[in-house]
């Protein structure tokens, strides 16, 4: 073979190899992030550096709830989640919600509280629209009808995403928890299933509700996992966190779990993958990523945010402190390992037998290094809760704090 022919073959082989390497690099860059830690080199421990009450936002919900010009709008609720819509509006999603009117103060026993009477309607979920920082309307409630007798839907995390992967049309996807009425200790319902609702934009019409994970086959209700308490978008994936109901079974803390879905796939059960302790797998039995059931773990609901390559999780503290105290954990990946609990803080609570719960971050309200976190407030004793919440309507509305994170190393 002539020498110049061999040289051309060697050169062609080298160019082919180089092209193959370049193509592989492009494909790796284009593929969704595999484990949520694309810039894990920037990850370092984070904790709460400072916090203060956000009186302005708390007062806005009090103003709207006390407005008696309509009889079919929101006057109080819990399960506070929010999502920014493409047109700039902010949609607030609530679980159990009081409608009707608010009276006073003073209330019927002479106290300086605004109040509602015992006939006020209570619905299982609602949605309130905010524009430019002002709450303006309640969507027809309940937004998500009951799936069956003695069952209800609680909305949790939500995001705007393509209707399907690669689609130019965008829809709103809302995660729903299905619960079924039960006896003690399941006074707040037995965990049943996770669903995803698809809503059209901009009119917010519910198009469909799809079940993505049925938990009825898990015999121990305290081991059933419902997903959607919080989600994080990263590297082409939506990481959806969930928890079990270990606290209902008198364990000091519940366990946290995580699933992932490609962008545009939240409404497709086949697109969901669950962390099984070593890998992502479809229809796998999920493994906990946080919680030993005693000192570490999460409350019934928690929230996760990603800042500077670090994932930070906020939850009520384990044990009795979980009635008053918010704590945090950090990790370099959604699957962990999660480190903590870190420095905690105790937000303001009204007087009486009340508890704080469901700390939720609202990243779309923050700016720079500032984060906004809401927490719900309720009466501790379930049998007396309805009377107390009607007597003082401020007990069943979200309260807000502003906080800043700081690296600890």
C-alpha cells in the first residue's frame, strides 16, 4: 500500500475519532442531568443565616380573608403552595379551605378577633389568584372534585411545563394527594394515591386528573408514600419529593423520598422514576433518602430549594419541637446523603394551643439571596379546632418569614 494512502487512512481515522468524541460530548451535554448535581463542585453546607417575619405578605392574606364583599371566596386555609404563571400572576393552592364571610371584631364572646360563624362552607381545596402582590380572586371551589365517596384531593406542589416533552404548548401541572376518611390515628385521612392534574393556560381550566402512584396495596398506611410536597427543576428533570405518614403512627419523624420526571412528563405515569436506594427505576419500591424515624427526618410536609449547587430542605423539627420549630438539612444531590439537622428557628405563633406546620418555600417571591417561606397555623386539639378557627380566623391562614441562607464552610 502506498505510504500516502496509509497516511490518509491514519488521518481519516484520527478525524473520525475526534468527531466521535465531539459528538459524544454534545450528546452528554444535551441529555438531562442524571442525578441533579450538574455543578456539584459548588456544593457546600448551607444553613439559615438570618430570618425575620414578613408582615406585609401575612397582612395581605389577612386583608383578603377579611374582605366581606363576596360570600364565595377564601377566608382561610392551609397546605399553602404557590406557582408563577407565564403571564406573571401567582397562583396560591390550598388544601382544606373556609369560604363564606368574616365578621367583626369583636367576636361573639367580646374578644378582639375577626370571626366566622359555624355555617361557613368548608371545601377540600381552593386556588387564589395574586397579581402584582395583591390577592384578587378565588377560583370556583373546590377546584379539584372529590375522587370518590369519603375521599378528597389536597393540592401540593405545581409547575408550568410543556404539555409533553418538546412541546411548545405549556400547561400547569398540579400534584394532588388523595386521602380516604379513616379512624384514629388517621384523623386527617389515610394516604391513598398521588395524582397529577393538568390545567390549561391562561384560563386555568382543569382538563384531566391522572393517577401516577396508587398506594392502597401497601398494607401499613404509615409506610405509604405520597409525592409532591415540594419539587425542584434541574437539568431537564423535575425532582418530586414525597413523604410517608410515620408521625401518624407515633414515630417522632417521617421519611423523605424522591422521584424524577423528564420535563413535560409529570402527567405521564410511565415517565416517573423512583429512587430505590441505589438507582432510578420505574415502578420501584421507593427507598427513603432522609430519616431514621427518630432524631432525623421530616414532618408531614416539607420544602426543598436549590441554591449555589446545594439542595436545602426545610421541615418542622422532629419530636415535640416540631410543633414550633423549623429546621433544615442540606445535600449535594436530591438523593442525598442529607446532612443535618442544621440551625433552626422558631417563627412567631399566636397565643393558645396552636402549632406550626407545613413550611413551604416560595422561590418566585425571593430576590438575590432572599427566600420567602410560609408556615401554616392550626389549633392543636382536633375536636376543638373548628370552633377555635371560627372564633379567631387568623389561626387558619398562612404566615410568612423572609430568610437568608449562608454557607457554613
